[in-house]
C-alpha cells in the first residue's frame, strides 16, 4: 500500500472526527454549564396538553410519545390527502395545457403561473382566513344533501357506526386475495390458450358480493350517524356526532395541493411532450383512436419522464406540510416540535427526533417512488 | 512523509488551542454577560412580537411597555443609557432557546414563572414585574357571564407553547367539559381566528386579553369573564450560571418598585439625594456602596429612576393610560393593598 494514498484518507477521517468531537464536546460543556440535562426519558411522561384533532385516541393524560404519534399521523394524513389531490389536479391541468382548445390551454397556463409564483405560506393564510371569513356559522349553514354541514368550525360529515366491523374487513381482504388468484389464473390461461377472461367484471363483482354477504349472514351492521346541531350559548353553536374535519385541515390540504399541482402539471406536460411525435403518428397510422394513443403509447413512455421530478414534488409537499403550525393544524411540528418542546424544554432531543422523522418519511416516499419508477422503466428483452 | 507529519502537528496544535480557549472562558469567574454587554455597548433583550402595554413596537420601531422598561432599566444601570437596547421579537416557542443559546441576555416577554421552567431548562427567573392570571374572553351576545356557563363542545383559541394550554386542560377537566383547543403560533392569528368566529372563547393571561381586545374588529362586542383560573406571575428571565448578571437584572427591577414605594420619581430623583430618609439616599446612591457589589458604579440606580422612572410611572405610561388595565389590582404596592413587595436595597 502506498502511504501517500492512505495518509490523506486518514487525515480526512481525523478532521471529521475532531470536528464532530469538538461540537459535541462544546454542546455538552455548554449544556452542563447551564444545568441542562440530556435524555429521552421525558417521552414516557404525561404530556398534560390536549390536541384539537387526532386520528388516535389521545388526551393530556397520555405520554409525550403518544403526542408525537398524534402529530406524525396528522402530518401523514395531510400529506396523503395533498399528494392525491395534487396528482389529480396536476395531471388534469398538465394535459389541459397540451389541449388544442385555446381557452382550456390558456386557463391551465394562467392557473400554473399564478399559483406557483406566490409563496406557499401566503397561500395557506389566504385559504385559511378566506375560508374562515366565507364559511357560515354553525347555526346559519345550509346542509348539503341533508347530512353534510360545512361551517366555520369545520366540515361535519356523517359517520358509520359499525357492528362486527372486523368481519366486514375480513370479507374485503378475502375478496382481494381471490382477485389476485383469479388474475394469476387469467394471465396463465391467456398465455397458454390465448383466451381472455373478463377479469375486471369478476373483480368488481367479488368486491361487491363478499361484503354484501357479510351484511346478510355475517352479522355486520352499519348505521349512519348524522351530525346534530348543539347550542353552546345564546349565540354559540356546534355540531355533535359524525366526523368533524377541522377547517385547518381543509385549508392546508387545499393550499398544498393547489400549489404542488402546478409543478406536477409542468412535469406531466414535459413528459408528454418528451414522447417523440413519430410515436404518436405511428400509433395513429395503425388505427388507434386518440384515447388509445394516449393510454397505450404516449403515457407509458411519458411516465418514465414524469415520475422522477414528481417524486421531488411529493417530497416537497410532505416537508411543506410543516407550515401547518401557522394555522393551528396539529401536525408534527405544532404538536411535538411546538407544544411538547415548549413544555419540556428539551430542544436538542425533540428537534433531532423531528428531523429524523421527516427524513424517514421522505426516504420512504423516495423508496416507493423509485420502486415504481423501476417497474415502469423500459425492460429490455 | 515529513510534510504530512508537519501538517498533522499543526492541525493537532490548532485543535488543542481551540479546546483550551473554550475551557478557559468557561472557567472565567467574573460575569461574562456583563463583560460582553459592556463591550458590545447594548443590552440584548428578547421581547414579544407585539403585546400592547408589555412590549410593542410603534411604526417607527420604538419599543414601549412594562417588559421593555425592565431591559431599559438594565441598560441604564449597566451602560448609562436606557436607549442602548437591542430588542429581538420572539414567539412563545422560540423564547427559551434564544436565551439559552446566547442570542439574547434578558428575556422580558410576559413569561410565567414556573418550577419546571426555573429548574429544568437552564433558566433563572429573577422576579415578577406583573402578577397575572388566565382568563376567558367571549362574545357579549353569547350570554355567557361566567366560566360555569361553558358547555361541552366549546372551542377555545389560544397561543401555542404557553402555560395557557396546560391551565386550559386542567380547568376544563376539573369541570368535566370536553373542549376543542385551537392553538396558533402567533397572537395575531389567534385574534383573527377568534374574531372570525372559529372559536367560542379566547383564553390567555388577562392582561393579554385586555391588550389583544383592542385589535378585534368590534372590541365592544366582547367581554372578559370575571374568573381567573390560574396564577401567572410574569417576570424577566436570564440564563442559568451567571449569578452576577442575574443580580443586576433582579435589582434593576427591584429598584423600580422600591422607588415607587419611597415616592422617588424620574422628576424628583436628583433632589432625593439630600433626603432625610437613609433608605431613600441608599436608593439613589447617595449613601453606601451598593453599586460596587454588583460590579457597577454608585449612580446605577439613580440612572434607572431618572431615565426609565419608577414602577408606578412605567405602569401608568404603558398599561393604565393606554386603557388596557386602568385598575392595578394585585400589581399595586403592598402598602396600598396590592402584592408588590421587594426586598430592601441595603
């Protein structure tokens, strides 16, 4: 081994170790000097604060760790809703931008330019306070279809009250498993005998029939609980029962999806335009309809261009959801890096956990999208 | 080979110097904060993002308020000029980190003194400059006249990361009322959301309610309920571990309160040097060597009174005359039926 090659490596390693050592040593000394202790024991302590909206059962008598889970689940919830809507809007707008219809093309272009050039925080404030100003008080609201109530205090929707919910879920799982087997069988049959099986109608049929059977014979029973107005004071009202979606969730999801959709729309446009014209002409010349050209020829090729930059947009959306704290949506940053940090004063521990959590969320999205990207990539045969 | 060895030695030497430098300054016995403040020429003070009466900036960027006056008093004592203060507006969430990480030297930001904050997170509370308590604001037309009128399902807007969140839970739990907490990072958003009707009640310290009420679109449509659900002694905070600096801030505040007790004001402070009362003479630095004990000159307290005024003047200027809380309530001197009582300066 050449010492001239090894020594610089060793030096680099030494410098890295020394720099890290210096910072952690300094932090330790400073924390000791100021009487700050370090440890993660606080996570099991009682949190003693409440959160307005939670997917799991939680109140102040639970631990800080549970409060962390509440925040994490709320972050995941708003990110998933945001990603779904951003994708739908983005694809529609992206394709609209390629339309031959002048009006549609211009409308889509204006939407993209308008929403992607205004800072996101401003848009979140706009949707939140616009919603608060525009929505009616609980007592003034007109029900939609008699059961949905959109008010300033939230969107109140009916809830299902289940008996033997587990049997219902088993019936759906059973349906999905049988569909997978049928698909494998159908594929084999087509390869061996060249006969196509109507997989789609069989699948839909199974998904309908099995749950219905569980209602008829499995003792499953669902009733609908409609929100009912409740008077709190002479001028204050709210709704009770059903499910409540807070206005913070609605406006945050709206702002995130409208903002991110503009970028996804541009990815989609780039992807479709990236497919060479000859492909479309060749497809048309063998007699495919315009819809078939899009579905069978253009989209499979465009997706390969669309997926990688869209992954970035999904990651951005997830990270941007941390702006929730500004409008009181109890996400990870508000609940854990906000209230919990304040009540415990454990800045280093909580910030490090929060950073690691966002890192893991982002990496999970990346891994999934990379897997999908690989799946649709060109498979050389 | 030798070339690298030389580089390595110099690197090790450099790191060694860095380490000795840090350990040496840590061990310095004198007040580091005082020395740094005198070197910089201004006091670094953390305040709120705008709470009328306590710490609020006008259009020209001039800060006023009783919390602001504590920092001004320290600047007058340490630097001789009450205007040599650099104010840093902080959210409730940022405030303690800013102090412990050396961004500011005094946190004077309507902060409640509690055991866990004092003991746990590297902070030291030096006194109380406002005795407060948490209350509720509601709409007049709701007909609610007492906290006992709240019903299950009530939604309450408040600030994130405050003792308010904890008191609110204790209160509603003790009444067995299920409630919806809506917590915002900044006070302006709390006010806007409550004003729009998102919440049935707005809860925070009563002084805060009185101050924020002015920002509502129709202040007269809202009332603050009479009950107080918690003790909120608000006061300035310093970093743990610098007892000299801690003493300077504590006694700057105490000087303002004691000056009111002895009737020393910004107008008559100079003439009080010849007072017959030895306590008054000590207070304005005409007798004794009290400044030296703090590492300051003997005129330090006189400058505080002359430039900032006594506590009563500060309260009147910032809280009473602005119509926020004309009645001093518990924040009256102990000699006049309040609970303001400070140890004697001697």
